[in-house]
C-alpha cells in the first residue's frame, strides 16, 4: 500500500516513463453516443426531496439508483418504501449470495424494479440506460473518484439524468469533504474526468516525483539513474544494444536544480530534467539553455549550475572518467591512469594533488578562488 503523500505511478504511466511504451496526455469528450451528463445537486438529506426525485423518475418510466452502505441498507430501503409506496424497491450488495445478486440485477435491468438500493458494487461496469437518477446519501464519506464514477452510472441513455449527493444536516462537512463535493458539483460537463482526477491529486497529495519522497527502486538509485538503467534494459530487449554513453557519477556540493517557481508543474520539470540529462556535447548545453530561456525566461543560478554539471559530465565521459565526487577537502576523480610526464604536470598545476595508481584514483584539492557552483 502506498504511503500518504507519495507519488504512485499506475502501470501505464510507469511503462511510459521507463520507455517500454510511448505515452501522451489527451483530453476528449467521451463517446458521442452517450447522452447529456447528469445534472448534479449537492446538499443536505431531505426526505421530501428524495421522494420527489424518485416520483419524477417514475413518471417518465425511468429507474433510480439509491446508494447506501451495507450496515443500514435494509433500513433505508424500508424508509423509501414508506416515502414512495408505489415504487418497487430492490436491495443489492456484495455480501449477498451470487445467484441472488445476479437475479436482482437482471430483474432491475428488465425493469421489474423501479428503485435499486445498492452499495459501491454499481460503481463501475454497469450500463443501464433506463436508470437516470442517482441518490447518494452520506456522500461526504466517499472519495472524489468514487463520486465521479457513481455519477457515471446514470445518464447513459438519451434522457436527462439527475445525481443527488446528500449529507446529514446534523453533521458539519470537513474541509476535504467540502472540496470533493464542490469539485463534483462544478465539473459536470462531458469529459470532466481529467479535471476531477487532477483535483483529486491536489486534495490527496501526489508527492514529489523528482524529490526525496520516493520508495522502492527509485529511492535506492535515484530517479535519473533509475530511468537510465531501465532505458538500457529496454534498448537491449529491443535489439538496439546497451546505451553507448557510460554512466558518469557527479556528486558535488553544488546548488544545482530546477526551482518550482521557475518551471511550474511536475510534468514540465520532468521534461526539463530529462532534456538536461540527455546532454552529450557543448552544442547540447547551448541548445538546452536557449530552450529554457525561450520557454521560461532567463535561467536562475541553480539552473545554470545544473547546466554546468551536465557540461562537466560530458567532458568527464570524453576523458574516460566515471566518478567525480567530493571527498572532504578534495575532489576525487576515477578511474585515472596517467604517465609519469602527466603526473608531473598535474602536480605543478594543482599542488597537493594525491595520486593513487593502485586504485586508479586522483584527489585534487577543492579550488579556493571561487565557491563551488560559481558560474562565470
């Protein structure tokens, strides 16, 4: 189970990020055969309003879903029978015998019942065009995605549909419940699922895809390395062979990142990080900076530092290095194999440099002329 506030990638999203499949974000208006979306009402539970809603549906020979929990479902069905005696009422929930449940659903489909009092078993996979009114009590107890899915059970024919999301008058709504109900009431147009999903993420919290709030394999190796490793494996499976660029680890105390106020939105920052991670030449550095400037304005210092790190990684790859890390007052370079003449030159240019031929490592003192991360 995902921890609260973590970003959980559904399987299609994971495959898109790792390169197994292509992916895109599309917004559409759904099936053209689907009737007008349900007219949505959010308010306190009122028996007179519920009875009027059911009778209005019966007058046009329609059917009604009434949603409730198992614990009190029989009691609610009895109350509805008292409010609307002429209605034929059935009860359905997941704890019923399989054959009994199937019979009730078939009878409802064949219009032997007018009202179906049911649990969330009707949330998905149900298409009954004649059921055009949904009455949901205790709507404040359910998530935004559930509310949207339940509303989708009505209005599947050509008739105008009605959805009533009700809550007890004696209880005050929590802030989260108010946000959910307000969202489902505001977004009633066909194709509103994208907006509802984005609001659901905002309410619950999506975590930070590019930050430290990760778990599993990504937490172990970091997002950038994780994507590269998966990319190499995908290339091998496709027959393209392993990635040609060797991995270069650069770990320096540099303030190098893309600030939230410079590139808003996780998706756009992900695109920018991926763009910078792909840099492999000086021309790529210039092109990446020009693109960022064109889209978001002049890059701030942390972004310029990130580009400098990418430039350093490219130069290190050409030199055959795979590791540049801070080690106390020195910077460690590896693997390094220098002839005697080069060793003498390094000692002259960078005094107090430590060469360790047995482990192919060179320790160079940290420059003191400017702070690390300074860009001229």
